[in-house]
């Protein structure tokens, strides 16, 4: 097995696994192309996952140019199967809280913010390579929950902020949560059983934000917020937070992009992945509990 890491990557999660480490950058194809020689399958899971960036061009460089480099390198080195990690953020969302699936219609102009736009464009590149003969299977994880979220990502930040008492209110939105271990297993299943050019939602349970915070309250013993605020107030708070960050440095506590995304419940159905890949459906509550314990053990809350 070979793992591509950046020079700044924390290798602790890899532990003592029998993995050959290659230091490089997906934005520089020459830094990693030779490491693909002789591989039976490849997983492109790298992405710049931020809902706010001082320089949004960085998201496009990693998510679009990086994806094109990785797939072109796989083509040149004859890798027979590639699993590309997309996101449910690239999929259509039906109205009235219904669940979207892999075939729900969507257009690029419906993508909210630079992260979603960059991932949508990258997914189109993956589909083009699949059409051209590269063995690309696409997986669209929803909202992975569990231990190991070191940054944390925007997903893990919801848990950390709640545990730190930084979520005094909530908006009417929702997410599809899935245990991170199920997402990892879904990648392996996609390589084994996935059809080239097809997409598979790696998801679990649809929950409103109020339900998520209520479950976190039960797990941690902290009080869940009882005040629901309209999106207009959340938007004003995000605008102020971003303006403050622009003057003082650092990142905003809440971004305009995240508020805009919350205007729709991001509910999705993993039925296709369950039926065709055998995607497991572990308890989301247990995944949230394991995430809480991990953040506490790491001293992040």
C-alpha cells in the first residue's frame, strides 16, 4: 500500500500500518505520478474542505486541478480502478425536506459557495475520465461522524462548538449523518463492487440540527439550545463574523457560506449504496458518542 501525504501532514493516524509513505502534492503531478506504478486500485480522498477561505483560489487549485492531476496520473500509469471521493454537496436537494439521491437533478448554479462549486467541477472531471475509459467509481459521503477529526473539519466543528458552549441557538436545517467507519468501508466496497461511472451516496440517518444537538446533549450532559433563530439573523451574524475576521485575522466563528447552505435540509438516501455495495448502517448515535469521547480525550474541548 502507498499513501501520498503532504510535507506538513500528521502521520499519527497511520500508526504502524505497513504503508509506503510518499511525500508530494496533488497540485504537482510530478511529485507523485511514479508512485502509482503497479497499483491495482487507487482512492482519491484528498480535498480542501473549508466553508470559508481567505483565498478561495486555494480550494479550486486542490479540488479541481488536484483531481485532474490525480486522474491523469492514474490514466498514464494504467491504474485499473479509481475510487473518487466526491460529496453529497454536489447532488440535487429536493424541496420540502425530502431526500435526494444520485439522480436528483442539479446544476452548477445551484452550488452554494466555493467549496461546493469546486467539488462539483471536480466530480464532472471524474465523470469525464470515466467516460474516456478510466475505471472511476464515485462515492458521495454525506456527513461523516466519529473519532479522528483532528482539524476539525466543519463537520467536527459542530460537535466541538457545542461541547464548548458556542452554539446558543440553532436554525431550521438538517444533515444526513453517517459513521466514519461506514464511509471507509463504503470506499472499499465501491472498489470491489462499484460500477464505473456510477455514483454512490455513503450516508446514514437524516437528522435536523435540533435533533443532532439534542443527541449531543444527551451524550455529553450539556444543555441543548432551545432558541431557534431565523436564517436572516444567522446571516447577519455570519457577515459580522467574517468582517471581524478580516480586520483581526483568523477565521470567522460562523461563515456566510455555512448559513446559505443551511437554508435547505441536506437529506439524502443511501439506498443505492446499501443495495448495490452492501454499505453498512451503523448507529449514528454511537458515532456521535465516539466523536465526543475522542474530542474530550484529545483535549479539544
